[in-house]
C-alpha cells in the first residue's frame, strides 16, 4: 500500500457494537465509569482483547472473571448480569472529565520548570477570564 493511501482509519480496527445484552451492559457500565477497555482489563488482570470479546461476541465471561468485572465496575454480579437494574450513575461525565484533566496535569509535572510555570500561567489566565465573563 503506498504511503499516501494510509490513513488513521485504515490502521485502527473497526468498532463492533455489542451483540448481546451482557455486552451492552458491560460496555455501558465501563464507559459510565470513564474507563477504556485497556483500563478495565488492567483492573481485572486481563487483556483488552478479552474485554472486547466480552463486550462484543461472548455470551458471558467465566464466573471468576464475572466477579472481578463486577468489583472493578463497583456493581453486583446480579447488576452486571442484568438480574437487577444497575445503580443510577453519579455525575459520570464530570468524573471522567476530571480524571482526564488530572492525568494531563500529572504529565505537566514531568515538564521542565519553565514550561510548568507557563502552563500554570495559561490556566490561571483562562480561569480568570472565564470568571470575569460570568460576573459580567
């Protein structure tokens, strides 16, 4: 394939929607907690590929994995299996957004001091200008 024919889309695997009710619940609970498949896999000691399989084509994971998934997602196995309704999500979007921002700020800490100060000045000016606009 010529270099010009390569696109990001051609390098990324195609997203497959969940085909089972369990896969839909697992995907929904994972995304509601702001976790990627990789992050969930790390929490349960598995692989991203296994999580993808549970979300897309597998009917149910083995019982020990089911228990680990429920713990990682902070739900009961009954909720994960669909025997009980899952708990109402708590400010999920805000939590995941805060987690993303926190990760970025942790990366800022690895920058040289001069760059860190520049980032802090930028954030201060943006936050300051936003609060002035709200007061007006």
